[in-house]
């Protein structure tokens, strides 16, 4: 975790737990013309005294699935839903969401970014992949690379899910 990194992690959440944020994200997607296919909406909100998120502010919107491994994570967390098939189906005019398909994650999934804390040259990489809860990982750096301190998700060394 670094003071300059924008993101530490991203969790796959149950959309039913955040109705106000989902409604806001849908309004944003429609406002920019996304009516078919995926809409990736990033936002910030304040948690009020009742535990609800209020005053959402848009960070990013795009007509795409989430980047990194988050779409694969969603597929792993919600076994009855395939984000890739849903995207294709929507472009083929098939209805979505299908109310008979649960959107509730069956397990907790987190995408953790691995920041670079000191500038320099990568001399070694140690990642324990023998962890029962590890879904996947990716390293964007290799031994010998000259690196700067992480400032955003693009400049991270990699991530684990």
C-alpha cells in the first residue's frame, strides 16, 4: 500500500446490497448512450450514518466489461452468470438481466494490486502461488526492469485475485 496509489483492491459485490449506487450507474450508462452491452462505471460515494452510500460521483464510464481480471473474478464468484456470454447475448438482442439467474456472489473475491514502493531495478520476484484461495495472478514487471513508484493501477507491478 502506498500513499500515491489510487487503488488498493477491488471487490466483487452483490449489486442488491447497493441499490442506490446501481441505480446511479444505470442512469450514467443511459446518459452516455449505453443501451446494449456492458457498461463499466467507476464511482466514489460517501457512507452515511445509516451505512448507505450517498452522493455518488462519477470517475469513469465506458462501454466495456471491467478491466484486469475482474470479469473473470465475477464469473468465478457468480457461477450462474457468465459476463462474456451476457455481453454477446445482449448484442444479439437476447434479454438481460435474466431474473431467474442469481447475481449474488457465492464467495468473496478481491482483486489486489501490487504497488511498487521504491523506484529502481527489479532484482527478484516472490509470489506464493501455493495458496488455496488464489484464483489467478499476473505480473507486469520482470527481473531487470527499471521501475518507478506506483502512482496508478497501470504502474503496479501486478495483481492477485
